[in-house]
C-alpha cells in the first residue's frame, strides 16, 4: 500500500535557534479500502450509520478555528528542513533603524 502524503507549509516544528520560523507539517494517510463487493449489505448499512454524511454542514466559530490548506508532498524532503529563513541572520525586529539597547548586567 502506497501512503498518500500531504504537507501544510509553515505549520510544523519550530526551527532550532529560531522558534518564530516553523518547518512544514507532513501528514501521511494510509487507507486500506475494501475490494469491490467485499462488504455485505449489512456492513455497508452500519458504516453509513456511523460515518458522517459527506454533505453534512459543520458549524464552528471562525475566531477559534485556523483554516489551513494541504499541498502535495514528497517524503524525500521530510526532515530536510523546509523552514524558510533569511540565511543565518538573527531574528529581525519590527523596529528597524531604532537604536539597539543592551540590557545592563550586574
């Protein structure tokens, strides 16, 4: 069985040394479907009763749900980074041009 792989860019683990930059989240689907005519009419009936209707409307609070979209993925890239960074530069501040202040140490 060949797994089906998708990724959600930028939703994976934080990068080492920069928790503000995240890698990609990989999702592996391994689904084994029954062969044609393998399930009895009774088994199909039970499945239709316990599984959600594909046309079902789902209500949710948009303020509490983050919507993301999956894209096709290649497992050969898994674990090879994936987080987009701007070289080895330190975390960029929003206050560009502002004087840098160093904390006093005692």
